[in-house]
C-alpha cells in the first residue's frame, strides 16, 4: 500500500515524493521485504491465536528490551479487504452517539517507549516493543487482540487528510471534497474547511478503530494548509480540522498523535497525546518537536535516509522513540 513521506512545501512536494521512492528502491541493494533487521533471511512469523477482541486489559507497558532484529513480513494484505464498500465494520457505533470516557481513561504514551511502525505486509508480531502502529483498515480485530495479549498498545493508522481510491469507504467522499493530487497514486487532498461533511466520515473511521480494539489514532496528512491542495486553506483551517480530529478520538476513549505539522505544535500540543514525526533529524527540526517531551508526551520518530549513527545520539538525548525504517514501512526496523 502507499504511505506518505514527510510533507514538503507545495512547489516540491510531488518531485520529492517521487525522488524518495526512487531513492528507497536504489538504496536497498540486495535487501528486500524479507530481510530481518540485521540483514539476514528470516522465516515468516508464526501466527498467534487471537484472544477475544475487547477482553484484553494490558498492563501499561514499560520499556522492554529491544530485540534489534525483525523477521520479514508475509504476503502483503489487500487494501480495503477488511470491510465491504459502503458498510460499517461489525460493532461500529453510529457517529455522534458516543459518550465521553472518564478523565484519564485513555492511554497516555510517555517519552522513551520503543515502537514498531508497520504499514506494509502481514504484521510481524514478534518485535519486542510495547507499542505497535499499524494500518486500521488492513488489520482486523484479531490482530489487535493478539498484540494486546502480548502486552502491546496498538495505534490505528488512518489517512485523515486525503482521499484514497483504494479504501473501502472511498465512495462516501463527495467529489467536491477532493482537491489536487497529493503526489501518491490514487490520493487527493481533502477540503478540510468542510467540517460538516468530513466530521461524520472521520467519526466512522475512528469508530472502526475503536470497534477493533485499538488504543490510539495516527491521523496522516494533516497539514494540507501548506501544500498545493487545490483549496485556499489557511493555518486556522488546519487547526480547526486537527482539533476536530482530536475531539473525535477523545470522545471514543482513544489517544491521538499529531503527525508532523511542526509549525502548529505550539497551538495543538494541548489537544494531542503524542507526536509522530518523520525525518526531523535529516531536516534539523527535532528541537521543534521536543515540546511534546517536555509535556510528558511520547515522540515516535523515524528516519529513512539517515543511518542510526547519524541521529540516535541526539534524539535519544531529547527523549524520542527513534528508529530507522525503509520508506515502504514494512517490518524491517533498526532502532536506536
């Protein structure tokens, strides 16, 4: 499946995305999707019998030791295979009918938690970390329950800022909501000014995450205001939209992370429970994300082009949860 890299200014967004994809392919040399973290071949992960969704009550994770290696993903999942088009997942609550949970009920990830971010392929459940971030559509409740049984917290990756033609609910998004191409095939920016139309659609996606047992949301592409979106978006439009997303998550008892959007961290820090950052070290921007750490909130960080010896010392000192990943975000990881 497609995933998006760090969003750049409009004039170079498309060119940069293309260049990164070419660079990722050419730099892999003999590595492929079946390499372990140390470059050796590994067997496909053994399936874990799932527990009943919703029955796990994991102890808040500590900081388990890093394994340093990761087995390869299995056969990639089929985008949109989880839910039939135009239907809601089983157990989905109609948007707008949720009751806010008691204060402090949702997960609050703290600085330094190791994590695994895998959006491509069958999820490798063998990585010894307390936090997993996986695709919300392409993984069912049994995957989340199996990770919970291992004591993991699980983040639901959802594209909240752009339309994707391969998602099962793609037909629900009117043409008027779709703007310019994001630079990724089959994706167009949303007109985030239309909160009345987008709110129930995002609520349905967040309901799906909750019904599958996820603990948190990672909403992607939530800085359209500084991109060539096809709409005259302002910073205030983005703040209003991002705060709407945070409210939807919190009403469902889910934590939510701020994905990139560095310029608006000062305004949005109180609304988000953690940060997800791509390539702040490469662009010398990590200090701008550190307010999350100072507020006692985790920063889940990756670099693609830089090897760990070029960023780990600084990001570990800042308190980040850092690792190197391949651009396609398969199971391979090289943690700090």
